[in-house]
């Protein structure tokens, strides 16, 4: 009886949050400009209601009772444990703080849009500074022992800390820097044929074909266009992705679609019966990102994948791709080159973009960097790590939407996701004989089945680390990623 | 202080309802098929929450206090009075009834879709019968003195009763029947040129042009496609319309777009500062429909409008419209012909479609007709009034979505809307010298300004009848509509 009451309450909270998610999706895809003001207010109201329901003392009481109930199954118990954690965390936020965070996000998002339009960081400065102050307050409310940033990191990746991430990056970056130097010493790949005119409607048709090929259930989701590609879900039976078409670059939309499909396949694979409950949710952001990266990079930028899809693409774009060989195509889509825009970076330089943001956020939270100095910090960091500096703010500190959403501590999950992806894919290659050959025939259903089994069906049952150890018999190690990259580029 | 608390509460309820409206909009436009189940659940949850907030005894207490507050302005007092009425009505619904109505709607909507797919009324029968039983229960809960249908009619048009509508139709229908007989005795207009192939994308471009021309603010709204055209609003700054393109019929989309634009212009003209409050809402459904009909028919099917837009349309479709004269175009878009589908009916026969549904709903509510007998009743009524019978259910009793939404008592507002439109337009013609000539130049801003002033800016301040008397110095009379039709068709 009380477990049923618990699922009823959680399902109701999920309904509110999923309604909220639809309002966000619409905000990024179809909202007319003047609709922004009341949309922000509507989102704030739904946040408040969801928060009130998830901090209702009657729910806390119910969770305590259930924790003492010996008749629960293992899965039921795990749901209750995780909900209890969520409840405790939610209780730390006052209704007032929830409203202020929501309002600050609405304000910052619109001033970020305006700052990008004007290509002027200072337009964003005041609202970003207010957001940073609020995030410091939030870190205090959530609590931490060693570093205020720890409290925020933990929101996106349970257990993540500055100490832990310093160790990960401390091991990864020097190896990657050496690898990058090796690669830049070699002749650069020619990707000019990817940068011709590619008709937008044809690209759109190609992306729909690709979605279906990879196993995206188009009866349980759809693709739309937005300024910045993202994936979002309102239930495992309604998972949406967005894309952006660049008519001067075939690669942009293609691998962005594969990336978002990777996220969506995870969401579509979550157990429907656990709707609204922790076991119906993704394990963590880094594991979510492992799925998108695995499909985008380990599958989508592999030579077998290129071998299979080049002729398909030549069907869509016979003129532009005439005479291109699979090997040349593979080299082009894996071209390594220091660049200014994170989302367009290759697999190797990508982690420097993440690390720069990680260090920057850490300094903002510590108070050793102030918001007005971000552009200068940014220029110096890009010069140091990648040898280039942005010519303007749009290609610098205004490029990511994250801070305007109040998402401090989010970026590191991108790097963790790549590392998990490499480690999982290495395991899949061992457990699925002939995997590269299957990919070369355009057959990825077995791989999807393996991921469903290993990752998707578990929801939040396991932590990232437990899941990783269960799949690959060891904790996260950058060895797999480094090994994968060395092999891809033919480095000894 | 307490008026501010009142606006805070009402604004919050509006946020929830507008979120709900976005979920409905998405359901009709972009929702993937498998998403239907959880979407239904999400809509039910939001209904429950809005209902709980609007029946909170603290709100009732607050409204009572405000009614005794002599410092309120006239507008503030009117808001409070209307909210108090709404509160009393909401209180009549138990949370259980709200949930059951929402669940029944979700079920009936999907079985209606399925019944249409199979073209078989019996597929819809059980869920419709359950809905009718629930509506009888609802009528009992709402209360009535003379007829259970009165309780439901009052939901869509305050004060509407069977007695009142019997009087309206009793006066209108015989005159219209005589008029129809006169028209059918004349040679039929040739509209074959409207029924050629008209490219869908070009129709879409044309509809966007038309929207803008009529004053639809595209920064505060948008158009999408759906199976059945509708308009919906999430704030005066985000009002959306949908359309359906029939590539074999230019008229279908064109006048449907004008109709929905008419609704949207009303919503865009509601006072933003009254968001969430009664004075920020439309006066009534019939007044809403008066706006859509006025633009669709009194403006959009007038000879001056045809004179102006025929050359524009010939630019979009030079082949199909070559050699067509404005007079021939005007005759074609006003062709009178008994037909089976309400939404495609001409202005004259339209009211018979409405009357048939009105009589049918009345009989269902009285219990003198049972759901299983609807197709037979339908066939007989169409034969009697229009001399035709539907060959199948899709062209018969399955054509309208309304019953699947639980909307019994809604149809009569369509006829009332036409009558109000004719009466308002006759007044506008007196008060705006040269109105037909303006329309002939494609200039409708003055008319829109007049409607904003006379209708839109008042929100719900006046009842339909008060508004009508204020605008035209008399209550609703079908004389205006009859006079308008006789003049249009050159009848003495």
C-alpha cells in the first residue's frame, strides 16, 4: 500500500517535471520571441510546485516507513533509498531559493542571448555575476567539506570532487598533450570536401535515415531544429533530439545527430514501468554522455562506419563526395586541429576545452577569478593549452549556454563521458565478436542490445563507478581512451 | 496587499493551465504516437493541480475579503467578482471528478482517433457512452433548474439555456431554410478552379503572408500544422494557430487560416497586464467565435477582399487562377451547397450542422437518445435538413473531435458567433466610413483597431449580451445575419 502511494507521488512529480521539460523544449525550438517572459514565469511556477511536492514532509515520512519495510524487493528498496537521498537534497532548498534560481536563470538566459547577438561579453556580465553569487549560496546550502565547487559538481555527478577531477585531468592531460603534439607534427588531414555546400533539406533527410538506422524509435520520439542541438525526454516513450544544419559543413549536423541519438537511445531504453522512479532515470550525466560519445565517436567516427555510410552519403550528395575514398573520409572526420569552439572540437582537443572551463569554474567558486575577468582568462587559457586565442566573445566565453542555465559543474561530465565510452566500447569489442565488421555492414542492433543490457535497463540502480566496474571489471581509467585514440591515429 | 496576493495566486493558476495548454498543443502537432499514454497522465496531473489551487479555501477567504474592500477600483472589483464565480463553480467539482473527466477524455480521444482510422462508429461507442454518463453526472453536480443540458451549455456560454437557444434557432432556422431554398433554385457557382492541385509549400507561404497582412503579430505567435485546425494561447504574447493543407483545395486552408487568425487577434489583443485574471480572458466562446467568423466571412469572403487578394493569389498560383475574375472568385468562395462536413460548410448551411448537433446533444442529455443510435439519428437529421446522408461514419458522427474532449454544449456557440459577427460587422460598417474600400485595398488595421477597442481590451469585463448591447445598442438578433446573407447573395 505505501509503496503504491510512493510511486503515485513520484509519478506525479515526474509529470510536473516532464511538463516543465516540454516547456523548455518548446522554448528552444518553437517559442515566438515575445513569449519568453511568460514562459519564464510558467517554468518558475512548475519548478516551485515540483519542489513543494518533493519536500512534502508526508513524503519524507513515507520514505522512512518504507526503508523499514522488510517486504520490499531489492529494486523497490533501491528506489526508496535513492528517493530518500533526493528528498534530503531537495529539503536543503527553500522555496525562496528555488524561485530565485529559476528567476536568475530566466534573466541570465535572455541576457546571454542578447550578449551573443551583440557579441559583447559585458552585456552578460551583471547577470552572470548574480548567477555566480547565487551558486556560491547554493554550494553553502548544499554543504561541502573541502571546496565549494564540490557541492555543485556533486549535483551533476554524484561523488565528483575537485580532488577527484584534478586527479583525472592530472593523468589525462599530459598524455593528451603529448599525443596532440605527435599528431600536429604529422601532415594534416584534408577535410575541404566536407566544407562545401550541402543542401539543408537533403541533410535533414539524411539525418532521419541515420536516426532510424541507429535504432532510434521514431514512434517514441522525434527530431526538430534548434540553435544548439540537445536531447530531452518526457517519458521513455517520448524522447526528442534537436539538430542544427550548417549548409557549408556536412559533418556538423551528421555527428551532432549521432551524438544526440546516443543520448536518446539511452532514454528510450529506460524501463517504462519505472516511470518517475529513480530506476527509471539515467545513472548519471557522465554515463549519459558515455552513450552519446560512444555512438558519435567510437562507432560514428570509426573506419567501418565510414566504409558503410560513405556510399550512402554519395547517394545523397553525389557531386560533393565524388571520388572520395573511405580512408579519406575517415581521415577527414577525425581531423585533429586546435579550434575555438568546444562543440566542434575533435576528440583529442575536446578535453582541453572542458579542462579550461573546469579550472575557470573552480576559480569563480573560490573567488580567485571575478566574472569581469573571464574574457582575459579565457584568452590566456586557450593560448596556453591550444595555442590560439578567440577573436571575439562569441567564439570565446559566450559560446556555451551552460552558465546562463546556472549549470556550474556540468562540463567535467563531458570528459568523463568520453572516458567511460572508450572503456565500455573496449569491453563491447571483447564481448561482441566481429563488432567492427557488423558496424561495417551498418548493423548496430547487437551493440544497442548490449548497451540496453549493460547500461540502459538498470536506470539509476548503480552509481557510475559501480556500473563501470560491473561492465569492465575495473574503475574508470584514461588508459582506454588514450589507447583508443593512439590506435585510431596509428600511433605506436 | 490582499489584491496583490489574489493576482499572485491567479497568475500561478494561469501558469499551470497555460503549461497544460502547451501540452495539448504539442499533442495535436508534434507528439510521437507512443508518447500519448504519459502525455495523458501529465495532462491529468496538471488539471488536478490547477483544480486544487483554484479550490483552496484560503483563496475563497481572500475573495470574500476583497469583495468587502471598498478601496478596489472598478476593474479590480470586476476581476474579484468573476473569480468568485469561477471559484464557486470549481468548488462543485471534486478532485475525483476532475481526475475522472480527464481520464475519460484521454480514453475517448484515443478511441475516437482509432474509430476514425477504422471508419467505424462502434469503436468509439463505449467510451462515448461513458463520457455521456459522466457529463450527466457533471450536469447534476453543476446544478440546473429546467434541463440537464442547461448546466453544460452554461459552461461554454454563461447564461445559455435550452429555452434560449430553442428561441434563437426557432427564429433563425425557418428563415435560413427559406433562404437556402431560394439559393438552391438559382444556378450554382462554379468553384472547380479552387479544386485543382495547389502546391502545399506555396499554400503555406501564402498563409504566412495572409497572417501578417491581417495583423497577426508573428513575434507573439506562430502557425503549425495539425490534423484539425485550432487556435490556442499561452499568454497574449504567445498565441498559436494551426492549419491543414489540402493540395486539392485552395479554399480549405485559406479560410481556415483567416478563421484561426481571427481567434488569435482576439487573444493577442487581450490586456497583458491582466494575465491570469478574468479581465485578461476572452468574454465568452461565442464572442471568441464572433471574431473568427467576422474575419473569415464578413471580411474574408467579401467581394472587396476577393478583389484585393485575387491578384496576390494569382502571383502564387498563376496557372490555376489564370483568367479568373474577382466576381467569379467571390462567387466560388461563397458557393452554397448542402454538404456533410461541418467545417467545410458554407455560411448558410453551416447552422444546420450546428442545430443537428444541438438537438442531438439535448436528446443524449435527456436520455431520449442512446449513443448506439447516434449514426441512425445523424443520417435522418441530415436527410431532413440538408437532403443528404453520410456514406460512412467518418463523414457522419465521427467528424468532430468535440465529444471525445467531453465538450457537450460547445457547438451552439458557433452559431451564436456567426450572429454576433454579423451584428458587430454591421456596426463597424456604420462607424468606419469606407470600410469596404479599405478592405479592397488590403487595409484592415482600422477594423482591427475598432475590434481591439470594442471587444478585445475589455477581456471578460462584460457578458456577451452586455458587450453586444454596448457595441450595437441592442441584444443579439438574427436580423443582421439574415440581412448580411441576403445582401451577399443579391436576394431582395
